C-alpha cells in the first residue's frame, strides 16, 4: 500500500512538473535561434540609413531640423527587403495623403477644435480607403503637423521630400548591405516542432513503461493539443523565409528551398493531428478497459511502438532542417527509422490480435490506434511526398 501511494505521489509530481515546464519553457531563454544576419547587423543598417537620411535632408530648404527623414528610414527598414519596400510605399502614400488633406482645408477652415476633428476624421477615412494598414495613422499625423505649421505649400513639400529621402535610403541600404535571408531559422523551427512532437510520444512511452495511468494518458493528450503553438511559430518562420527571398539579390546564391520547407511543414502539421489522435486513443483505451489499461504484453508493445515512432518523427525533422540551405540531406537515417517504426507497428498488431482478455470495445480503439500510426508513417515517408529531388535509396 505504501509503495502504491508513493508511486501515485511521484506521478502527480511529475505531471505538475510537466505542466510547469510547458508554461515556462526555459529552453527559449537559453537558446538563440540564428536569425539570418550576424548579430547587430540589422541595428547597424538601420542606424546607417537614419544618418544618411539626415545628411541628405539637411540640404532641403527650410529652417526646421529634418527629423522626419531619419525617422522614416528608421521605421521602414524592416527584417526583409520586400517589407521595407512595401513599408516605404505605404508611408510615402500616408504622408502625401495627409499633406493633401491639410492643404485642402487650411485656407478654408483655419485652425479650430472642430477643424482639427474634421481633419482627423477625414484623414483616417482616407487611410482606410487606401488600405494603408499600420501606416494609416500617419495620414492624420502629417495633416495635423502641416496644418499647425501654417498649411503652406513649402512646409508640405518639405515634409513629403523628407519622407521620400528616408524611404529611399532605407530601401537602398537594406537592399545592398547584406539583405537578410531567413532560411536556416525556418529549418530550425521545423526541427523544433518535430522535436516537441517526438517528446510527446516519448513521454507517453515512458508513462507506459512505469505502469498504466489514465491521468497520464490525458496529460499527454493535453500536451499534444498544445503542439499547435509550435506549429504556428514554424508557419511564421517559413513565411518569413519565403518573404526574405522575394526581390532579394542573394536569392541566386542561397537558392530557394521554399517548396521543401512548405512540404516538410505540411507533413508535420498533418502529423500533429495524428499524434493528437493517438493520444486520444490512449485516453479511450483507459475508458473501455475500466481504468486497468491493456494487458502487459500489449502495453509493452505499445510503448516500444511509441518510442520508434518518436525517433521517426525526430529523424524527419532533422532531414528537413539539414536540407536547407544546401543540397538534399541523406535520407538513409529517416528510412531506417521508418523501417524500425513499421516493424514495431507490426509487432503491436500481433499483440492486439493475440490479446484475449481485452474488453470487446477495446478492439475499436485498437483499430483507431493502428490507423493513426499507419497514416503518420505515411506522412513521414519521403517516398509518398512530392518533395523536389526526393530519391529513395536502393
């Protein structure tokens, strides 16, 4: 009795520790994903763009310091070249629209509380019609600045020219000074997703090795459901990688592995759903057996199956991450892991067939388990995918 009570306490403590680890992922604090350019290069490029913009804008007529030019360069210099270009165009359009609104009402309305309100309302409406996104607020800001400075044509022209200088310098600096490419971080994000998926499967196998527990099975189901967070991060990383290659002069040098990244991520996203189904079947297995779980031989075979499946998932993630950038990675480790997983799957099916003490309702759960395992192995098999350059070894 004392041993069972101690074992139950250890399980509860372990489940609590897992919940805490999921809430506070210390690995994110100690690891730094390589984000394309060397550390500090982005800061240096933004600073350089701001300084050049300031010096060029000093040559414009007027007595006011040309703060708008470096400010525009600071705001439009983004992580990727295409975002810098689109941000520059949106900002120039916002400032121009605001200036035109201010010039249109300055002489007619003057500067009053109601005219300020009208300018803000009209400017925001114009920004919405032009679909300026986050730069929409620049329309009323520019209009109010021009309006309060007198609403003259000279002030308006200077503001537009400063914006053009800052936007142009930001684009040129980001285009010709080591434009960043975010391919490797995308591959690392895909591997991290695969590693978390494998961790859920390995954790379930560890639980089975220590004895059956419906509470542990449900806890693993909760972990599988939380894999969507890593999936979203991987999708964002792949989207950023694709974005960084658009209009990038370095594209010919580094290649374009977008198809490989998308295919690998799609397979893992489908696999997340299947792993969730596996964990759900474990919970159902606890229900249909009245909490006692499967017979020991079947339980051991299921644990071995989950271990081999976890290795196959991790090998898949390593394969995708190793393929970008660079030539296609060696597929032999992945095929070996898949072969071991299929052998463990066949052994699990034999144990299911040999089990005579299982509850009748458990057979339906067994079928769901095998179906999810087969689909998962198919998703991880490059032979069944449309990856470019995929060749299965003899």
